C-alpha cells in the first residue's frame, strides 16, 4: 500500500510533477478543484491505496452520486499510448479542461509520456481569447492537440466568427478531441466548415478517459452490448474500481468466466454493421411514455440535429410527469422560443414515434452546467418542473 495525496488541479506545474512521480510508483494523486479541497483526507484508516494506483478521480456524474475512481498507472499509460497511436504521433498538448477531471488529467499524462511541456489555459471561466493566447505558446514543428467539451467548442467557434486570432488558433490544432457528452451534428458540421479537425471521443473516468474515437475502439479496447442493451468496455485502460466501495465496484466491473473484466458504462448503445459504436442515451434516462420505453438520449440527438430550428442545436431533453401518458419528453433550451408548430414540424422531420415526441419546449436564459461543462440534468429537470413541465398533450413553450 502507498499514500494518497490531494493536489490542487489549479496548480498545473505541481499537479504535473505529482502525476509524473505517481506514474513512476510514487504516492497516488487525488486532484481537487482548488485550495478549499485540500483538507486532510477523512477515512476510518490512513488514506492509502494499492501500490498499482496512480490517480484517483472523483466523477462529476450528472445523474449518479459522485464516485472516486481508482486508476492504475498501467491504465493511464495504456490509454495515453492508444490515443497517440490513434492520432498518428505524440505531440504537445494544450490543457483547457480542469485537471481534477479525467479528460484534463489525461492531457497532462499524455504530455508527460510524450516528453513535451503541457501548456495550460488559465483556470476559471473558459475564455476563447485566453485559449488562443495559450495556444500561441505551443512549440513549433510538433503536432498540437487539445481536449474540449462541446460548450467550449461552441464558444470558440462563436468567437472565431468575429476574431481572426481565435479562428487561427482553433484551426491550428492537428486534432481537437471533443467528449464529455454527445456532440450535436450541427456543431460537428460547423466545426468542419471552420477547418477544425474534431475527433469525437467516448469514455469515462472508469476507462481512463476516451477509449472509442469517432465510434471506433482504440487498440486493445473491446466493446460489446449486454443483454439489457448497456454498453460494456474492456481493455488495459480499465480502472481498478471505486475507493472504499466494494459493492459498487463489483456491480460496475463484472468478470466473465474466462477472466475478461468489463466495465458497464450505464449507456445504451449498439454496434452497426461496420463495428462502429452508436450511443442511444443513458440507461437511467429511460422513461415510459404510454407504455413505451423512450431513450431520452435518442430524442435529444434527433432534436439537436434539426437544422431548420437553430435554437434546438444545444437542447437538452428531460422527462416530466404526465397524467395521461405517465411521462413525456420535454425540450429545454436557450435563446429564441420555439412555437408548437415549429416543434411539431421538428419532430416530424426527426421521424420520432408518438411516445418519443416532446410536448413542450422550455426556454431558459442559461442551461445549468457542471464544472466539467456537461449539462446539469438534475438542475435542468428541476427547472423544467418549476416551469410547468407537461400540460396534457398540447405542445407549447414556456420561459423560466
């Protein structure tokens, strides 16, 4: 066993040094958001972990309670090496995500293994100009990479339309990894039109970050769907489990009779004929509408892909109680209101079956986000309920 130490993710040089030592067998690192999280660890015994563990990451789960994921050095290394293989080479990374989340921590790990200095965007609210200024400090004549969530990419593309400096910066990257949540088709198309090389990533803290790129598993990664439709992943990048939670570990990481260990993602998905993974949504985001199971993730993807209604591009779909149907999907978005006629036309265009058709659009001034940049679905559901949720079977719009 070895010590587990907390490190402020805002101090990138210190976090980098601690991660480098952890990968070499030193104390395991638990990055936390800021100095306020550096209080002593509170456990019934001394805070130690297995010698193989290098990193502990607390998940940001938008629907589940937070989990403290145990990541061995071998898993972090396997993930980073597979990423560089997929991208074609090692290079220099720009850190634009918080280091206490796996996507940010892995940017640092990749830089360590590549032997290049990771350049960091100043912590705090994401600013496109600060991103561009930080990218200007990257070394010439080496590949440049960064990792973003969709809301950051949106802000960069918005700024790029009025600022040539930002436009040149975001186009300069050999690859921009985008993960954390589904990338709306309209946003992906917009990035391509702007000359930004986006790579869609899928994974989690339990897989040491993204392990499926553009629907294809990285080297040594295996993907399957269980009988209940949940996506399961296997490979050398898997976490060891959850700190102090043996029951949750056993449920999330089943082992086959042949000894193969898997991670149950909690996402519903399917593999197409070409072996490309398609995520339908969260298993815990299923609702039953009129006796029919509806995956809200599929509804959300369809709604976001409707180009005729631009204000739906960043929409979130949640379930709300309904006296007749039990539950109905509700669209929550920002910007201009969407009329019932536009909503009906949009759902017709998306080809959604009756049970999956949203019956109301609720417009907020701003969507609540987690610190990771993901939509805070609990908060969004609460706001949708406060704004009226669903009333009968008539589509309409409300502003909260």
